[in-house]
C-alpha cells in the first residue's frame, strides 16, 4: 500500500484507491511542519529587522548616551595630543621614533 506523499513529484497512485488510512494524519503533519518552519523564518526576520532598526534609528535617550560617549572620546584624544606637545624628559622618545 502506497500512501499519498507530501509532494506531488513523489506521488504514485495506488492500484486499489486514492487514500490510505493515515493520509489525513500525514497531510496535517506536513502542514504543521511547514507552518512551524515559516513561523521560525518570520521570527528570525523580525529579530533581524529589530536589530537593524535599533542601529539605524536609536531611541532619543540612547542617541544622547552615544553622543556623550563620542564627546568624551574626542576630549580624551585632545588631552593626549596636548600632553604630547609638552616638554619631555631627556630619556623619553617622541611618538614617531620608530619611523626613523
């Protein structure tokens, strides 16, 4: 006895009838698995969209935190450049000593 398979390409008509006793259960199993697969694809697509949206359009309080962090980094870089121009002790080398 050959039951109806999920995909028509693999379907062979049995000699004595179109359906077997478990055809409906097999069809519902396939539909449930396909539904679950598409649900998972939708879930992952939704998560990817949320991550993309948060990185391109952050909320106002997060934007403020990011701006303050950039400002602190800029101040730290200016401090480093300012301290580099100060007088050095005779034993200290300049920053680009390795380029010579």
